[in-house]
C-alpha cells in the first residue's frame, strides 16, 4: 500500500509541475511551428507570409494585453497584434514561450505609432520623446496564440 501511495503522490507532483498551456483566439497547435531563425529565413525576400512560429515573449502591452513582442534571437523582435482586435493576452506573459499562427509581414511603423507602443509598455516620457524615426520591421497579426509557462 505504501508503494502505491508513494507512486500516486509522485505522479501527482509531476502533473502539478507540468507546464501550463493557455490558448487565445483561434485554436491552434504547436505542430510544425518554426523557430525564430527559421522564420527569418522563411521571410527572406517576402513582403508577407502565412506562418506559425514559436519564440519567447519579451514584452506585453500593459494597458490591456493588446500586443506583445517576441524575441527573434538575433537582436530583433517582432510585434504581434491580434486579428480584428478580437482577443488579448495576459499582461504578465513576459518571459513565457508563445506559439503564434497568422500573417507575418514587413511594415513601416510611424513615429506616432512607435511612441504609442512605448507608452503602452510603460516607458518613461524621456524614452517616448527619444523616438524620432519611423522603423521598417517585421510585424505579425495572430489568428491564434498558445502561451506556455
């Protein structure tokens, strides 16, 4: 009986330590998700592409979770917004791993929009005012998101 009890509690403990997974938006799976380097290769020479990839969450909109940035592991990041503003992610998702499926595209981001994002992220007034040039960067509209602790 003691062996059974130990085995039960051991399995219960393993389950409790299992990774938490939460889905937002359209139901997606992790299958065939590209890594950041593979995404960069996939986008080479393209303006837009339907794709699924996984990366670490760097930052989340602190107003309501309406965007997040994902680490591309090359010093760059991609800003992810959510299709039709139809769902949001938790504001404390920074540091988690995300799987996103949707449309990656090259975007020109205006100074006003960059300043708005900086404000949403809780940056200081000085940091916001230091944004003076638009950026051309990879952006993403997600149909669905999986977040893993």
